[in-house]
């Protein structure tokens, strides 16, 4: 028999097999589990403690006495870094793994008593803050804390703190179509949106310092001036600014001074109604012929005012267009001397009083008494009116020339049908 082979005895057991010791072996007495096994030291001796686990808190199933789950971090020990694809394992191998020869201990931590160098020091992880504020080994500088967002919906979202600059502050009435949505009046009413009027077309002297428009509504919109413009300069800066905030697709204007309404649609729906759209719509309405129904519903006082205004606006007096106007009643004749643009304001109470209901996107036009014009203003008004007439005359002449040189038949039928040839021949006979 080779010397390295142990001879077998009966039932297949080796010669050095002892089995479990007899009852009372090792001083246990009374039977029960043996006091000494190949996996447990003999006697009732307690296993020695370690710098990280006190004596008596170990179990008999681990040679190096790892703490059971739920112990946390004993004796203020910081948590061990977990291995991730972006950070190598810094706490050694998991518990129960064989030691790796030649592996140096972790920096800043002495090796455990009775533990060979290079033994893994992995410990079970218990969630929770690091005790004592000890930073994690290998961690970089602390990141900027996240701030909670109180949005009012019961949730707290995190966002980075950002320094505000002048580029973050955009005027709500800035020109262009990239600074807010364009709402329809029905949506404004459903959402109960509070609509603000652009201060440029608001009444002046309302307690705030802002630019306003100066315009006698007897004259074309080219005679409108901004308050900070020099005399003789027509209003241009702010024509494309939105008339309201938020922007809307259409609005309606009413007034105590006249019984009709003025609808102002947006020339560009993607931009919304602008200040220029409001002024142009008012001018077009004022130069509309007064209807017979509106004249019939006027009382005696209003009819007398209409007669006086008609002749005054077509006279040679200062501040009126004169005989260039049409020889018919126009809507601004209804206003008498209150033809000065006093601004557009949001007055829901007055809207309800005049319309007998609450209407969305409906505003009030203030018609003020026109001041006595200065010499410069008279010259500017005459020049503006003359330029408007010349432009209208050139446009009419161009249309007539194009119509005369065209070889296409007219698109509209004649106002009176030509006589039938057969009827003419029979009547001649």
C-alpha cells in the first residue's frame, strides 16, 4: 500500500476517523453538542475581539467574525466604497472570499488583529448617512446642492441654481413672434386670463410714466406720433409691438362716445394683434360712412351735433381735414370735438354696462376733446394728409392703367345687362 494512502476499515471509514466524541467529551457533560470540533476551538473559551467587533458579539460560524446584517457601521467606521463600473473596489473582497496574497491594506486603516495582510475587508452595507461626516475615500469635491422647486403641485423637483442675467429678462411687449403664445378669445375666457393692455396705447397720466400716442382721429394714421418723438416725425417705433399680454388673435373696441363696435383682427395670426393693428382698425372705422340706421336712432341733440361737426370738419379751420373729406356723413362726425385718441383701457365694469354681459378681449376706447393744434402740428397734419392723398391717387391711377392695358375680360359682370339683339331687331322692325 502506498504510504500516502490511509487504510480503510469496516463500513468504508478511514483508520483515523474519530466521529463524534462520546457523551461528556471535553467537559460538556450531560450530552449535547460537542465542545470541540474541527471548526471550533476546544473548551468554553470566547473568541477574541477585534478593533472593529467587540468580544462576545461573534458567531461560531466564521473564523474572522464578521458582524451580522443590521449592525450598521460599528464604532463610527465610515462605509466602504462599493465597486462600480466607474470606481474600482476599495474595500477588498466580499466576506467569505479567500484572501488575495500580496494585496496591501487600505490606506489610513490598520490591519485587523489576527488577520493576514491582504485579507478582504468587505462589510455588509447598511443605508444611511456617513457618521461623523467622514468623507468617502477617493471622493472628489462636493457637488453643488440641489434646490427644491415649489411648483404648487405637491411635488418637489430639483434644479440647478443659475445666476440671472440681463438676457433672462425679456419685455412682455417685445416685438416679434417668439415671446409667448397667441390665445383666442374663447380660450382667454375659459382660462380666465387677465389680459393687460400695452402701455403705449393706454391712456396717458394713469399714474405711471410711459410713452403714449398723440393722434387726432380726423386724420390718417400716418399723423399719429409717439410722445417722445420730435415734432413732425410719424410714429414708427412700437407699431409691431403686441397690443396685449398675453397676445391674442383678435380684440373688440367699444366706447361711450359711439354706438358701434370696432373689431381688430391680427394681420399676422402667429404674432397676434399689434399696436399698429389697433390704430389702423380705428382709422378705418372712423372713415366709414355713417349708416342710415345709426342716423335714424340718433336723438335731436345728436343730429344737431352731427350737422355742426359735418360742416366744421370740412371747413378751413385749423386742425380739421377740410374740403378733402367725402361729402357724406362719416363716423367721426358723430364724435363732435371729441376726436382725440385718449387710449385703450381694460374696464370690465363699463363693458358689462354697455354690452349687458361680460365679453372677453373687449376694451374701451377713450375719445377726448382735441387740443388746439400748434403751427408745427398743423403743418405736419397737412403734409401727412397730402402724402396720403398722393399715395391714394397713384394707386388709383396704377389700377386704371393696368385695367386698360389688360386683354382679359372683366371679372365682374356689368351693372346693367345689355339689350337683347333679337328684341332690338324686332322693335326696330
